[in-house]
């Protein structure tokens, strides 16, 4: 090509940091670096538009302000793409389709849309099976990551995860967040949530997420986290598919790291999340990260995208002129389809809003009742506080009186202490005399104690002598008794002899 192409990019929003908005930002910056002239159109601008303007990329919400027609329309989202095609009737279009369910992602069926880009196999299947787009008009160009921004982590993942994060809009809502949080708490893993629904937008995810071990995510956000080297668990509120590994990488890559049109493998429950956490594998995370960094760099994706730009522009340059009547009728058909789906979508949305309004009204009534109850309790507590303050004042008054009484006692004690000191000063001699008397008494007590000890010893000695004398006396008595018995025995024997002699004497007398 000669001069760099001027590319008009469209998107429903260029305000926050949703997937398609960041896709536009990253592609626009990459195109600018290659010498292209990107201009961005959206009816809803915000912070992201200001960021792009700071990089000298033009952003507008009014197509009439674009005075120089683009060479190509890079169309994203149905309404904005249609508006750009109608405003620039002689400019071809490359449509980039990011989803298959929202009406905003429905493809525009006009002859000037020369080619379609599907970001996943699921989108491709929807375009060929539900939207009537010829396979020859479609190129699958998976999402990508800016490897210069998302540098691989230096510190390896730990053997067991300690920190986890949710980096997905819908999963940050209160109910799914509570499910993931409970599973993490059961395993001692901290959990943070980032995204629009979590009310915690990240302007620098490449830095904020680098320190997490596990991230729950889908789509481009999942690819960015994989590039950082974190373990990624594919999950959304409708279900969970587990960690991205070498075994399932190809399938997830084709589905833009989502479930696609398929039902989720498991519903999002505490048990399912816990099983995914328990299956955490840091080695698999590292291997998958290496593959993502080898295959999903933004440079290669933009190479393919700009090649498609050139192809579309060249094809349009050699294409036979399109009958304006045909294009107008096709435009009418697109607008008819858009009106029916748009109105139906908003009727459903109004119904949901009415239902939510009724629910909120009920909550408001309950809140009013609760507020009334709280006000009553507040009045009761105010009365209790007033009574408590009165009681505190009485206590303070009593405390002051007691302090005064204690001060008086202290003063009296000080007076007594001074008087005692004076008396002690006049009784030094008496104290010396008392000391001498105390010493003498102590000596007398010592002598008395010695005398008592001698008396006790003498008494013990007398007791011993008395015991010895008693024993000796007892022995003498026993000896005397024995001698007396012996004498009595001899006397009896002598009496027997005398009696015998007397009988003999009497006998001899008789003989004479």
C-alpha cells in the first residue's frame, strides 16, 4: 500500500475497561505505532476515551465531525457499525465479532462488510450456523495480550496457593463472589475481586495481578493472567471449568478461554470451586504461560489484522459497484431486524427493571420499618445515655467529695507525722535508756534460759538416779525374798531334825 490507511474503529462504549473496549484501545495503539491513522467512534465516551486522546488518538461521538473519510471501517457492535456504514457510503468494512448472544454482537449484513473476524470458534460457529455468513468470509483471530506490558513473573508460583483474585466482571457480583470466597477461606487462601461488578476497576492489571497465585477469569483477561504466569481457573457465575493446563489449552484457546455455547462442566458451587483449588498445579501454570507468550502476542495478531485490512481494501477497490437500491433494501432489513430485537430486548429489560423496582420498593418499605425501629431504639438509647450521664455526674460529684475527704485525711496524717517527728526528737535519751534496759533484759533472759537448761539436765539426772535406785531396790527385795525363802526352808528342815531328836529322846527316856 502507499500511504498508511486511515481506520475508523467503532464500539458501543469507549468509557470503562470491558473486553471489547480494551481490544479497541490495544489495537488502536498498535496501529498508531505502525504508522496507521486510527480514529474511534462511539456514542458513549468516558475515561478510556480520554486515555486514548492522551496518546494522540482521535475519539469522537459524532460522525459528522470526521471530515476526511476513512479507508476502512473496523466495525465492532451492530448499531455503531451500521451508523458508520451509513455515514460513509463508499467505505468498506471489516467486522470484528466478539460474542454470539448479545444483540449488539449481531453481524451487519451489507455488501460493504467484506469480511468478518471471529475471536473464537464459538463465534465462528454462530456466524456460519445462525447468522448466514459464508465460511469464506470469516477468519478466526483469537484474542491476544501485550507481552511488553504483561511481563512474566520472576518469582515462581508457590507449591500451595496463598492468594487468589477474581478478574472477571460478572464473577465479582456478591453471590458468586461469596461462593468463591467461602471455598478459599476453607483452604486459608485470601481472595480479592477486580472489575466493574466488583466496583474495583484496575488501570494496571499487569502490575496488580502479578503477585497472585490463582486468578478466576475468562476471555482476554484470562489470557493476560496466563501471560503473567498465574494459574487461571476458567469460571463465570453459571459454572466453573477448572484450571487451564496443557491438556485443555487448545480447547480453551478455541473458546476464548470460556465455556462457549456449551453448558459449563460444573455449576459454581463451594465444592466445585474447592475441587478446582485443590487441583492447583504450578508446573502446568508455568508451561501454559510459556505457550501463551509464544502464541498470543499482540504483534502477531495485529500482523494478521492489518493483512485483513489490506485484503478488504484491495478487494473493495476491484469490486464492481454496488447498486444503491440493493444496499438500501438490505439496510432496511437490518434496521427492521435491529428494531425488533432492540425493542424486544428493551421490553425485556424494562420488565426486569419493573421487577427489580418492585423488589426494591419492598426492600425500601422494609428499610423504612427497620429505620423506624432503629429510631425508636435510638430514642431509648438516648434516654439511657441521658440517665447514664446523670449517674456519671453524681459519681463525679461523689468522687470530688471523696477526693476532698482524702485530701483532708492526708493533711491530718501529715500533721500527725510532723508531731511524731517532734516527739521522737525529744526522746533520743529515753530511746538509749530503753536500749540499755532491753540489752540487760536480753542478758537476764539468756541467763534464765541457761539456768532452765541446767535445771532440766539436773532433773533428768535425778530421774535417772531414781530409776537406778528403784531398780537396785527392787533387786534387793527380790534377793531378800529369796534368802528368806531359803532360811524358812532351813528352819523347816531344822524343825524336822529337832522333832526327830525329840522323838528319839522320848524313846530313850522310856527305855530307862
